[in-house]
C-alpha cells in the first residue's frame, strides 16, 4: 500500500514538472563555471529534475547497501549468541541430570574483559 502511494505521489510530481516545463519554453541563459549558453527553459527544468532524481536515488541505494551490511553483521552476532545460549543450556541440562548444583556466578563486563584478555 505504501508503494502505491509513493508511485501516485511520484506520478503527480512528474505531471506537475512536465506541465511547468511545457509552459516555460523560452530560451534562458545558463551560466557554467567556464562559459555561458542559451537553452530552452523546458530542458533546464527537466534536466534539473532528472539530476535531482538520480542524486536522491544514488543516496538511497548507498543507504540501503549500508543497512544490508549492518543487518548481516547483526545476524552473524545473533547466531553466535544463540549458539552460546544453546551450549549453556546444554551444560545446565547436564548439571541437572548429574544432580550437581553449581555456584551462582555473576559476571560483570569488567570481569568478562579481564577473562578475554
């Protein structure tokens, strides 16, 4: 449903730009850094709209790529933690079968970093 609204808004925006461009067909000077030329205003408007669309599309693709990389990294981290949880649950099950009650241990982040070093 959201995609349909986006397409509808994009279509309305494109029609508005097209009507605005067709109404403005006069020649206008376009100043470049290295020179100047006369272009029909319709081309200037359409080229500006196209460049804006392309720029926003490229930025959206880059953002999407970054988010996909972040999702993959988080999925890997989640898989590692799920494996750790499963291992710990198996250890708890073995302790319970053997009737051993291990001492409760509280591991803080400081102790964990000391053990990892």
